[in-house]
């Protein structure tokens, strides 16, 4: 077939779209998920007139387990978010990953119904914070009363979900911990009653520049806040660090160190303490310079080293 010059831009556009679709398909995450032996199910959580779909993964354990409410990235409940839920369940936790786009997609669907990543990002960006909080409340209430649960609840959020994990801690008083992966802190931290643990990328000035103010606010309010910055990693390192296509050593290192820290803290998790028991301090892992990285970008610079 002979292409005319006029047709070349159209062909290039099609090829670019196909490449982008392949990049974000996360087939590697789906393959790992499909190979998992753990029990997974979708549950419809109802509150008021709204129904939110939740992806629930159970650990293979003989005793009751803590519940982790996983809050997805700005990319919705993706294959990676579900695969991360499964990885945490493998460590002994019941994980509830809510699809916060439930009912807001085409034909009343959720994350999987959007035609493109841009459409998903726009929809997540436009979610009503009060609806998000109510959805997370429904997930926490459901998890707290599961027969297999031990009554302890934590939130773990990534990217956009990291900010929501921090914000939810200002609302929910029975959390045992809140884990924030590269998400900003709320404007008012005075109502937080649980320890908050931060995980940040050294090459992510957009979020990293907000951490000192959050440290100061949490300290002034007497709250427990322990942020760690992984130098050499970029925004989204938990996803990028396990992507087989990742070419940045710092992302992989930060992902491994961040996951190990998360699991350790979850296993040590106890009942939510009273406010006023914390002395916030910021820790760095590594020593490379920071630079701004987009929320949609999985690239960054070199390796990390724990101090």
C-alpha cells in the first residue's frame, strides 16, 4: 500500500494512540493478578442512594486480620491498583480497593468503562470530595464488620489517593494508621487522631515541596507524622518500580524499600492512639537532587540508599 503525504499525519496519530494504549494497559499487572491463589471478589457497598463497587482480596491466614482500605491513583481502579491489593493481601491483610469512579463512567459504569486515560484522569479530578469521603466510610464500615477482620483499619493511598488517605484521617476517628504515598497533606490537620506515614519521591518537587509545611503543621498540632523521601525515585514509584518496562533504578529501589516499610508498619499497627503523641520529622533515603515530575510520569533518576 502506498501512503500519500496527506495520510502520514493520520497514520502517525493512530500509531501514537496504539503505543499509548499499550503503555497503560498494565498487562504485566493483570498477569500477576490472574496467577494469584487468593480469594478475590467484587462487593457492592451502598450508602444513601449511592452504590460503590469494591474489590476485596482476602489473605490466606488462619486468624482474623486487619483491614486495609486501598485508595487508587488518579488513573482509577486499574489493574495495577488491584494487583497491589493482592500483594498486600499476600502479606496477611484483608484489602478493600474501592472504585471511586463507580457510577460516574459511561453507561453508569466505573473505572473500566472510560475510553482513555485522559478521560479517567479528568473524571477522578472532578470527583466531589464529600462523595469520596462517604465512599471510603462505606468501605471502612464494611471492613470493620467482616467476620474475618480483627477490627483494625488503615488507609493506603497512592498519588491522588495518597492525598485522600491523608484527608480521610482528618475525618475518620477509628483508623489505626494512614499511609500516604506521594500525596499532599490537608490544609487542616487538627482533627487527625491516628499516626500518618508518608512515602515521597526525591525527584517530585511538586509534592516534595509541600512536605516541610505538612511536617510543621503536624508538629504544631501535636500529631504523629513520619515522612520518608526516597531520593532517585520519581512520582508514582510504587507502580513504576515494579513495571517490567521501568528503566530507572531509583524507582525499583524506592518501590522495594517503600513496600517493605509499609508491610512492617502494618504488621506493627495497633489501635489508633490519641492525638498529641507524635514528633514529626522528615527522613531521606538517598541523596540525589529533586526535580518536578508529572503525576502521569513514571520516570526519575538513580538509586536510593537508606541513611
